[in-house]
C-alpha cells in the first residue's frame, strides 16, 4: 500500500510537471463541472503532501485548498490534479477545493493524525518542598488523599501557576521549567501578606486574569485570595462557604468560583461581593470560559460536562451521561467520564478535561487521561494518557498519568497537567 501510494505520488508529480508545458489546457473552464474525485493519502500529520484528483481544477494561480477551515499550500496544479501540503494542527475534515469562485468537496474526510508529546515540566516525583529547575523541584500534591486540588493556570507570558496544597503555597513555573514560590510557605495559616509572608491553608483552584493577577480558592479558609504578579496577597472574597474552584471570565475579567460541596457556582462582580449563577450541580469541579463568555463546568458527581450559556446561564449537558461513569469516547452524550475534575478551554473553544477527580486520585478510577472535546459536535477523544495509572513520558495514549486533576492551556495550544500522585507538572505539545 505504501509503495503503491509513493508510485502514485511520483506519477502525479511527473504529470503536474509535464502539464506545466500545456499552457491553457490546465486552466479552469468557467461553467464546466468541477469535482473532487479522490485524494491520497487519506491521513497524515502536518507537512503531509496530498495528491488530489478530479475534474476542471486549474493552475496554481486559480485554486485554493483547505481542510477544516485551514488553508493548504498548493505546490502544483493542473486541470486534473492538485498537490498540496497539510499545515500543522490542521485537524480532520473534507478536502475543499475552491476554483472559479465556487467550492467543491471530497466525499471522504482527511484524517489528521496529531502527535501529542507528553514530557515532565517540573517535579521530581517525590513529595516535598523545593524550588529549582525541572526535576530538581518538589511539590506536595498528594500529601493527603483528600486533597483534590486542580489548581493550574498559565498567563500570556507562559508562566504556569500551580496550587500546592500540601505546601500551603502557590508555585510559579517559568517557560524554562524553573520553579519558584509566588506566595505562601509550608507553614499553614490564613493571612494576607507578600510572598512567603502570606499564609494559605489548602489552596485548590487557580486562575489568572488579563493583568496577570492570580486568584486562588482556599476551602480551608473559605476565601478567594488575589495575588499580584509581585506576590502581594489580599483577600478578594470571604465567601463564608466552601470555595474549591475558581475561574476568570475572559470577556469581563470577573472571577467566578464553585462551592463544590454545596453544588453552586457564584460570580464575584467586585471585591467582596458575590451573586449566585447556578446551583443544583453535584460536585462541580473545574470551571472555564470560552471567548464568548459561555461557562463550562465539570460536574464531577454526575460524570458529565455542562455548558452554561452566557447571561442566562441556561444549562446543557454537552458530553457524558448523567450518573453513568465510564471511560468511553464518542460524540457528546455517547461518551463517558468518571469523576471528571479539571477543565480548560482554549482560544478555539476546544475543551480539555483532567479525568480523575477521585478523592485520592486512585488507580481504580477508569480514567487516568486528559480528554478533548471539540466544539460544535462535542466529539470526545483522548488527548493523552489512557485508563491505566502510571508515569510515562511518551506520545498520546502511550503516556501515563496517576491522578490527573488539573489542566490548563496556553495561548499557543500547549497543555499543562497537574499530575497529583506523580507529584509532577506535565506538559503536552501537540503537532
């Protein structure tokens, strides 16, 4: 099959080269039928050259080719064939040829094969407290089995912030993997201050606003705290109730938080104020917003992902099956999750779910992965990891996590994972 494809590709290349001599015979004929009949190969990654065969195309000045809304570079074309190069992160979809002001489509879809490489950004794998670069650093994510902190966020300068509940602190990881302590110390407490002079009890959720301020939800003190880029900590809200998860609405820069035990989500319109957004959600976990201001929630207790429409907060189950735990990919409600916990939304509206929200991040949970939900049809797939707990840096489902609790995604589409029982922060680059 591979040999046959290469013979076809070489033959196509020769034909394209030969047809350059034919002049007007390669031009598109206005009013005549145009069609895409086939293309090869039918799958591949970024940089793959595909040969498209059909009727009444045209030369390279006349045709455009796209897949999944992404433009391909046309390297050769005549009336019957087009050679084009698939761009990185293109995604799957039908091959669309635009010529003469009209678009024609293939019947079959090109299957884009992503290469998702999982590495360790920081953490030695041993519970402790140490700043340093990469695996010289130490976190204490799993010092207590009931610590379900999912706190991980990333700013526009590619600094990653993680809540380290066992060390009662907020840690910062720069783009080189160097870990420092932004605020707090291994000494537990509850007071505002600067850097190591501030105290937290069990910081869980973390979010970053447009100015680079970090917010953390601390269920040990029932407070939301704000941390400036310089490490100055102030109490943003004394909630008087459990505060586990926190998010920032990208459209308004307002902070939202989840009262996980009480099943409610609140908005903080200004410092010290809160208003109810939604209730009756069984154990809401991670929260995040798309660029339109719609809110997405991992409803851990019912094993589903919710979408709350901006403003009205009307609720829809977009993926998973109510009260039916499992590990199954598929479109929307055909998929299954098992106590989904961390959640992040990227600039294109793609949703990432950290799959294991059990109390102890146990290996018994059927989901030890990062799942991916495509907007629109809500198709669920596995981004990296699998149903097996462990530790392995590898590609895609060959990688292993142990209790992935938190997930964040930066402006370039790089994904970061708080890997609880491995006491590490992992990094996933998709190409």
